[in-house]
């Protein structure tokens, strides 16, 4: 499964205006809930519960908050780029600018893990990370992903 099968420009928030970890997750969750037809509070609760176990800041300025929730019918994802770095308690201690939020029902765990892995592989590439962070519009962000997944 490709990221561009789950993401579209209308599922990308650029710029993501957030001053801290909580507000970044809340803004992305609201965006996802609106597009997935889910209750915001239910989705946010699931994401924050997962985040309380261990930060999803994977390093290199990237965070992948994720959760399973009965509030969504299918695996859903949104992404965002913050113009300024957000403290996120990432594993490398660095703040985050690039976010991918994934929420799916229990039955989607296989796809969920594949998408997490796919994101991690893509953002390991410095050039892809840099281009995603430099995207000034949702279309530009999406096009960087299209190009990266084609390689």
C-alpha cells in the first residue's frame, strides 16, 4: 500500500499551526475526523492514549502519532508540516516539523503496520524529508510523496 493511496492534498495541513505536541495532535485529529466522518473526541482520546504510552516522535524531526479506534470505519491518514519546530519528546530529543497521523479500526492492524513502516522508510531519506518540510501547499507536499514513492 502506498501513502498516496491514503493521502490526498485535502488530507494535508500546510501550514500546521501548533505550539506544542498536544495542539499539533489535536489539529491533525480534527482534520482526520472531519474527513473520516468520525467523532473528534473519540479519535483524539484513542490517539492521546497511545501517545501516553510512548512518544511517536521517531526522530529526524518526524512524528507519526497513530491509534486504533472504533470511531473510524477504515484506515485513515492525514499529514502536516509545522512552519516552526514543535517539542514532541521524540526519541532523538529533537523537535518535530513533519507529522503523519494514522487511525484505523482494529481490523486494519496489518495495513496500519505497513503504513507506519512505509513512512519510516521514506522519511529516512534526507532529501525527501527536506522537500516535505519545504512544501508550502498541500499539493506540493502530495507531489513530493508521489515522486518519492515512484523511486
